[in-house]
């Protein structure tokens, strides 16, 4: 996977910029110069949407069109945003975010990732990303699950709810939940088999992800109907991340959490690299890491075969890398 000829126009703090790329790309500049915005623009081109808060305006000037374009694996991606409408084209033909996600791939580590680290939905999304490489149907299963769950919420809150319809929806949702949860459990095992091979470069301590599926009573649907409240949900599943056999969010330092999350993400990259090589987008890795950890992280990233975009304040610059100065 390789992206080049990136054009960013009227996006965040950018009026216009044209980026030429290499395998290793260092986005270098002072605070608030647009380093994270560059990573966000590249992520948006590959995925069709931002990784940031949806309520934040993408356009620098709301009266002008925002345009993002790039060549990705010899395909042209074009995204235009204007007056609340987003148009995505792949090789001049209209396409969707789902199609982009199924066609191309990127793996992101950002400050938003770290902030979300404790969030169940974020960890589950990482497990789903890891599942995707072996089972691309996971995307369709999650979309179908969300659609059916929405229908069930509407039906259970209806004054004259249709119990037959609710029964059908409930059983379909349970079936999808079992499949998705099984994929997530297998994904956690897969990550556990790799994560410590990366983590050992930083520490002797070991990490482990534990995924637990929620159990429901047989009469749970009747309870939901009576209380007009949905409790059958993938959000009831649980996860635990152990570090040195202790809960990471209680006992680990910020720096330790950062290297565990990085190791987890790179474990997923290793799985992807068996078939495709996703683009690595690494933003704000330096904060809260000591000098040895920074050097180790950068050495590991450089050894990966993936195209890399890395933001930095300038402390560590690779020799021979493409320096994108902001």
C-alpha cells in the first residue's frame, strides 16, 4: 500500500499544500503547525472520513470547497466537501466510505487513539480491524447488527409493539452478536500471540488482552419489552488488558500505556502484512516516552516494510527520510 501526490486544499489550517512522499515520511514542525491535520487528511483520503470529532469543521473557509486528492496504489482518490455535502470519487467514479475501507488500509496511532485507549468501543474496533484481514465479512456483520439494533429499539419503544417482529429481530441480533464476539475473541488471541514480541524491545513486562462475552437470561427479551429498554448489546461484552498481570489502567504509567498501545497496534499491522501492507500513520508518539523508549519505537517503526507517516517536533529525524516541513 503506497500513497503519493497528496493535495490538501482548504482543510483545517491548510489553504493549499502539495505533498510528495517516500516510504518513510517525517512531518516536522512546531506545535499548531498542522502536523496532526496532515495525518488526518491522509487518513480521510484512505478511509473516507476523519478520525476526529465529527462536530469539528474540516473546512478552513466555509465559503470554499475543501478538496483532498491523492494517488493510492495507482488509484486516484478525490474527496470534496462543500456546504455540508461530501463527495467521494475513486478513479472519477462515485464511491462510499465502506468501499474505500474494504479496498485500502491504514493503521493509525494518534493522541485520539491514546485518549480512547480505555474506551471499550475503541478496543473492540481494534479487534475488528484485526479480524478484517481474515474475515472481511466482519464489516457487513457489524453494519447489519447496528441496523437491526436500531430497528429493535424503535419496536420495543412502540406503544403497540409487535412481539413476533421483536422475536425475529432479537434472534437475528443474538446470532450476529455470537459471530462478532467469536471473531473478537479469536482476534484477541491472535494479538496476544504477537504483542509481547514487540513489547520485549521496551520492557520485560508482558501484556495480555482478555475478551469476555456477556451472558443473557432466556427471558431477556420479555424484560426488554416490559421495561422498554435494550440490554442485549455487544457493548455488554467486556475486555481487560493486563500488564505485568495487573490491570493496565490502574497500575501502569502513561509511558507504559503508550508502549503497550503501540505494541498492540503494531501486532495488528504484522497480521495485515501477511497479505497487504497498510499505511502507518503515527501522530504524537514522543510525549511521555523517555529517550530510550522513543529511540526504540522509532527503530521498530523504521524496520516495518509499511509506508510510514510520522509527526515530530524535530527531536528524532530519520536519515534519508522524506522531511515534510510545516
